[in-house]
C-alpha cells in the first residue's frame, strides 16, 4: 500500500500507539497500528462484545462550502446529496466516465451550504484534485489537515459515550453533530466500519491525544488496530476500496446500487451515468457476493473461484477467518448466473478445489442504532 522509497507520514497519535505497544506497519503512506499486544483475534472479539477505539486519522477530511454545494457534488457522485437532511450522513462513491468507482466516501450535511466529507487515505489527494478540477470554481473546497479522526465502535460504545458526552446518545445511525466530548469540541457521526454501533469523531489535532486517553480510560474500551478493523468490516460485508471496489467496478457490479435513489437513477448527471443506468435496467455481467468456504481453510484475496466443473468464474476480493462468525468468510465476484445465495462453487486454495457456496451478506448481523 505504500511506496518504500517515500518516508512514512505519522498520525497525531503516533507516540501514544507506540506507548501502548502497537505493532506499526506502512499503510496508505502512513505508519499505522496493525495490532496491539492483545492481538488481532482478541481485539476483534472485544469490539464485538464491548468497545474498541480505532485511530483512522490517515483518512481524508474535506469541507465543501457554497450556496449550491450539494448540487455541485452530485455532479460527481450518484448519491442523493441535495435531498440529504441537515445533520444527516450518506455513503456514496465518486465515479469515472466508465462508471467505475474512484473512491467511496461519507458525505454529511452540516448546513445547506456546508458539506463534510470523509474519504479513503490512499485516495484523498486524488479525490481532492478531482473535486478541485471539476467543481473548484463553483464551491469553496478545503482539505482539513488540522484534525484527527477516531472511531469508537461496539455494543458498549454508547455506555462509554454516556460518561463523556450524554448529548451523543440522542443521535441515531448516520447522523452528525457538533458536540463536546469530555470538554473537547468535536464533530461526531454515529457511524462506523465494523457493523457495530458507534461514533466516528473528528477532533482538533492538538486535543486528539487528550480525547484518546480519556476514551481509553473508560470501562470496556481498548485500542484496536487495522488488523481487527479489516476482519470486522469483512464479517459486516463492507467494501474495502482497492480490494472489493475500484476504478474497473461499477456500483451495480459492486452490489451497492442501493446508494442511488429513484431520482438519481432516473436523472443521471454524474460520470458514467449512462453505463450505470444500462446496468440497472439490464443487469450486470458480474456481481460482488458473499462466499462461504465450507471447510476451515480461509480463502484469501485473488483465490480463484470456479464452478463445480472447474471452469473459472472469478476471484475472491476479500477473505480470511471471521473470529465472530467462527469460520472462514469471503467476498468475491461471480457471473450473475452464479450469484444466488446457496449456489455451489469451488475455491482453488493451494492448488486444491475446495467446496464453497454463495452466502448472504453480512456474515455477522449489523447492530447499528436506528432509534
């Protein structure tokens, strides 16, 4: 994920991670904690049972301001941004002229003329340049570089937040609010990347360590690294950009066509709209699906998927062991004719064709707080 010749960037909590015994690895150009001494399995299960604190400060935070900023952003994404309520958050993607996905992102509306975006770390500079070139003359764009981003996730996240920010408990899934957490002014979104209840918290860099230490001192909260973040999101059936979706995959093929409402499907007006509309009407040749290996051997990314006769169908895009599911779990691309739940397939692992079947997503039920 990182160029070995380029010095790694550090996140504001770098010294805290090292103090906590984190194993640091290169990721998207940053030195990031992949795990702490407890280990990935323990961190994963702790997040499912209690609450975990993730540092995601490497991700991009962008502010868009302007009288018609929602309309202008809609010219780049297939999501309904104009219809997004103030204080609400929506998941969407940037598309290219072929309908492929340049990045996936979260868009929040703080006011009719004020949007807040969170983009992927590896894509954030390209995303900003893309927006600047396309709509920079129409809106005011700012890459927010003086704020960290933390994620508090898990069924006990609400109990932890109650101790430092009672105001946050009145929020529901995919809402955003400017609030005070332990006396620190923050921008909190009730969302996350684990399938669990929780918050993503944008905090001024100067106060990030204070906030992290405060949250880690709360009952049931422990630090969680990128390793568990990946296994948690895989069990939740959530896409990782660059693995499950990329510039060659459309939202329809990626099985995230739900990001487009009726108006946006009909109107188009975003890059690659004609191609995506055709796929919506006629179906796409391939689809991302959940895949359940029927043995105990995990199927990693790029594992070949075949039919029962050995004909190649596609490959795994994300795969591994699901600690909460207590079995291997995976996602991959197959022809539409093989996409129905229960379809028998084979996975070629170390030269052996192993039994598997198409599975419903998510592997572990989502537990978002919807009120």
